C-alpha cells in the first residue's frame, strides 16, 4: 500500500512539473512571439548611444513599431539581449513580433556614415562637416568643443578641442551623438602619443600641447611632406634664439574670413595668436594637424635656416639670413607679377 501511494505521489509531482514546464514554455513563446501590430513593411529606427531598454521601448512605441512596451521589454530580457542592443539606425523589414523586431535590431547591420576629417581643418570646418554628414547641429558641436566639463572628462587641458581631433577617415553609426563622435576623435589623437613621442617632446623641453600647437602651424604652412621637417626646423631655430615666429597661418586663424592673401594691416591685429606681435608659440593649436606634421614638430631637420618664403610652386625657399630672404621674396614677387600679366 505504501509503495502504491509513493508511486502516485511521484506521478503527481511529475505531472505537476510537466504542466509547469508547459506553462513556462507557453509563456516564453507567448512573450517572444507576441504580435506587436507593427503596420510598417519597412521602417527605420535609431538607437542612440546610452539608451536604456526603457528608452528603446519608448522610441519603438512612439514610431508605432510596438504596441506593448512591457511585452517587448520582457522578450528582450528573456533572450538575454538587454545589453546587446547596438547603437545605430536599423531598417526593420516585416518585423511584426517581438522576436523579429529584436532579432533584426541585434543582428541587423546598422547604417554607417563615412566621415573624413582633413589635415589642417579647424574646429569650425570640422563642425560644419559633421553637421552635414552626421546631421548634427554645428552650434551644439562648437559648444561641446569648448565645454570645460567635456574637455576635462576627455583629458584635454586646453580651452577647446582645437588641434585635438585627429584627422583621418572614420565610419560612425547613424545613432552616434555629437559627444560620442568628438570623444572618439580625441581618443584617436591620444592614441598617437606613444611613449617614444612623449619622450621626444620632453627631450625638446616641450609639452604635448606645445608640440601640437607647433604642428598646427607646420600644417598650415606645408603642402608637401618633404618640407615639413625643414619648416619645423625654422620654427625651432627661431624659438631657440627668442625670435618671433611670424607665421602667416596664425594670422589667417584670427581673420574671420576665408583664407586670402595677407595685408600689412592684418599683421597688426592684436591677439595672443598673432606671432608677428608676440614671441613664442600662440596659446594653442590653430587647426587639426595630421600625423606627419606632429612628427615633423617632434623631429625637426637639423639646419640653420631661420627664414623661408613660398617659391610659387607649392614649395619654399629656405635661407639663413635676412638678405637672402629678401632676395627670395623679390623672386616671389616677380613670379606673382608674371602670373598676374598672364591671367590678364
């Protein structure tokens, strides 16, 4: 009698567990394949950087992709995908159930945009390009680029991000934010600074900020890579003898106009960036120097040149004294006059 009772109890427990598992399985299937009444055959959804599961559910609900936020959140949690939803813009195709929506967001390819930051661009040019390609607000970008809290958070001890957004070609997700994009560009600049480069800056008795500042001037002067180290040497030589840099790119930086031929009155503009009036380097970079210009600032050519002037073909004539420099300037004037006659 005892054995029969024991078998009945075990059978009852087994039936209970089976029913319980069936109920759990049914519940999971119900949640995962809950119809969300998405009326769109194809719809785009953007997941922004830092979005919580609640925020994602709200965005999907606002776009009419899901009608039940609770069931969607439960489905994400049941699948263990709460922390696997990537940022970006996704195209959902005939996604009607929780499972289809989550599958296409988690495993779908987010839209990306190609962003090319050119060497020598200043902050305003970069902000303009990002606003065009990434659909950012350029004014908001400039505010972030000068925000002390953002600068400190990203390890920049300067008044702005000028010079610290590394030129290169990048691919960003459509869901990236202005802060995430700018922070990444700063990270790429910081990744340049290998130990040997930091050591070389110290050897020159210069800070990283001073090197980047000098590199930005070199970037503004040089067209050809073969001249960068030579131009760098001129400025290093001038700094060593306490001579004004008289760098035209620093004047272009303080003129609120597109680049043009400088006039004598431009050289008298009162500004800490005017290297015709002030000795030493300006307070900070004037553009975003590329790798080659930073390397030129770190490793100047060994020479005695303290002057250089354009030679009319993109290159420069370098001299060690003012007499030869003035002769080179007269040659440039001849070339310019000849070109002017030819154009007429």
